[in-house]
């Protein structure tokens, strides 16, 4: 379960690191996808941190 939480934190951080600048840089229809990727990255980081702190939270 620790590996899953670390993977969620890493992937979510990468999605936020790409999505936040890309939401301002990309053209009009694609900036929405970058913003959604940043939001999903934030959710992944929060779920990963929750699983790292409370291992059996969803079980």
C-alpha cells in the first residue's frame, strides 16, 4: 500500500507540475484539458497522502 501511495503522490505531482503552466500556455480548447489534469493531479496527491498517513482508510 505504501508503493501505491508514493506512486499517487509522484504521478499527481507530475500532473500538477505540467498542468498548471500548460493551462496558461496552450491554446483555447487545450487549456481546459491541462486544467483538468492539474485538478486530477491535486486529487491524486491528496489521496496518496491520505493513504500514506492512514494506510487502511479505504479498506
